[in-house]
C-alpha cells in the first residue's frame, strides 16, 4: 500500500546490528498472506538505496 521512509534526511545511517533504527517500513495488504508477501517483495524489489560513507572533515 505504501513505503514510508522514517530515517531522517542527512542523518548518518548505521547498518544493523550496530545501528539502532530502520530506514523505514513497507506496508501492504492483500486477500491472502501469500498476496501480501508478494506485494511486499515486489515493493522491496523497486527500492534502490544509495548510502554514501560519512566523510569527516577537519581543518588544518
């Protein structure tokens, strides 16, 4: 039904298990559990995450 990204913009993303939160959630509905699972998998397949490494800048 929808994809909700809950990670704050410009906030460092740390992978689990070190990280403490998810990027977001996918919500789906269907007539059967198999329909819901298929909808979730189809939505997930459409996602393309581009997470860049955090750069630490220092002055000289």
